[in-house]
């Protein structure tokens, strides 16, 4: 994403919106690197959104993954992020 922004969309000239979707099944081993990259994306973007699909037999949407926790911690600090859960 950073490559695309750097090569094509200067934030001084474009509104940048990043959206990421996942089943939330992510490793905790790269949390520091992921948090660093998301913080840098937030600095370049007007908004960074995350959608988590319901998995593992859950019948209702939930945000309970490592990635959703990371996005929640960024939201608390006032970063332009949002997280949403979907089932269908």
C-alpha cells in the first residue's frame, strides 16, 4: 500500500482511503511491525478501515482478533481508523 501511495497518490494532492478485509486469523509475532506500518499509513491517509469477517462458526459478527485489537488501539489514540465486523 505504501508503494502505491508513494508512486501514484501524493497525499498532498489526493485523499487517501485504505480498506483492509480479513478473517482476523493473524499472527501475533508481527504486531510491532504491523503497528508501525499502520501508524505510517494513518499519517498518509484520510481514513484506514478494517473489516473482519465472522469465522470459526460464529453466528454473529465480532471483533476479537489480533488485527481488530491493533485497530482498536489506534482508534483510542485518535488515528483516523475504524473497524467493523460482518457475517454475510
